[in-house]
């Protein structure tokens, strides 16, 4: 298996209402791919469809080499997929240490000490309740929890929500380092476009549930105008960019 995610003409949504349509996405080990787009563009819906939480309405989807049909998130998780949801998914009344112990499983090849080396700020906080941590520390714990489950693929939904830009700028490079050192694939849903494109390999931009732009992070970084137009879902601008060979 060379692809962690292979989605072709993916359609997903709520009930029979398709929110994302015609999405093609490939993600390989060690790659960081960011999903960008305005509020309501369908970023979380895409992530939840790939995670098997939402039903697959149409298209084909393979995660870690096996088909996903939707509605069976636990099966996808068991294959080696960690999802950090928008709300961070922590047990706020439990300590940092207990949150980590809960996510670790017998087959994990990564030791707690190795995980904490990526997040040294958590070391003195192991005995503190997760609910008493700062937003940035909670997000570190959410990332550490995802990592300690020893996944092949991590999907992060708006990890920067509610965090100061400086905290986001500290956390995202850690994600890059983890992908480089552990060979994990990372699918990153992010509103902080600039910061995400600094650490990603590639990006796709969604507007109204469809991919309106995609490319290497470098090409997206250097074409702010195109990115902006994509955000507004301005298809004429995209067509023009395509005509000019920019896409
Ligand atoms: P944001 O950045 O604001 O989180 P997003 O790009 O992640 O936005 P989604 O949360 O995927 O967007 O939402 C895409 C569309 O799906 C929106 O129009 C939203 O109203 C709709 N939607 C989201 N959740 C549901 C739901 N449970 N039932 C029906 N429609 C939903």
C-alpha cells in the first residue's frame, strides 16, 4: 500500500444531502496535506467522510488500502487512523497522564516518553486535569493523544480554533516534524492558511463542497490572489488561472 488516503469523486454529507462533491484526494506516508476553504466550505465534512463517520454518498474511498463505506468510524480508527476533532476530544476531568494512558494501546510502538519529547511543555503537567490547561496546552495534549495511539494517518480538524496565532505557529511545525520522523500522513483542516501552507506539502481548497484549487504548498503560497479567489468560490478566476497554466 502506497496511499493512506485514496478518494475518487467523493461525495459525502448528511442523510442524502451531499455537501462535498467530486473530491479527489491522495495522501501518502510522510505527507502533510492541508484542506483549506472558507467557513461552511465542507472541510470538516470531508474529514468526517474519510474517517468513516459520515456515509459515503458516491465515489470511491480507500483508507490505509481498504475501502470505507461510511458509518463505521471504529473500523477506520482500528486500521491506524487518529482523528483530532474540532473540540479536541479530551477527557477534561482526567489528568494529562490519564488522557495519554487512555489513548495508548498494547500494540503501540511509540513510548510515552517519545511522545512527550515532541511536547516537552506537557512533561510538568502530567498530574494536572486536562480542563485546567491553557488552550495551547490542551491542543498539545490532543496531538500527543493522537500520536500515542501510534497511527499511520492523523487527521486534524481546525486545531488552531480559539488559539492565538503565535501558538498555532508553534504547534504546526511539531506536526511537520512528526510526519517527517514517524512517516505518518497528516490531513490538516486549517483556517490559518499561511501557517498551514508553511508546513504542508500540498493543499486543496474547497468552496461549496468542491475542490476549486489544489497544488503544492509552495505554489499555493505564491499565488495569494488565486487563493483568495478560491475562497470566494470564484470559478472564473480559477478558469483564468488554469488558462494561464497556473493550476
Ligand atoms: P467551518 O470552517 O465553519 O468549520 P467547514 O468548511 O468545516 O466549515 P462543514 O462543517 O463541513 O464546513 O459544513 C459544510 C456544510 O454542511 C455547511 O453548509 C453546514 O451547514 C452543513 N452541515 C454541517 N453539519 C451538518 C449537519 N449535521 N447536518 C446538516 N448539514 C450540516
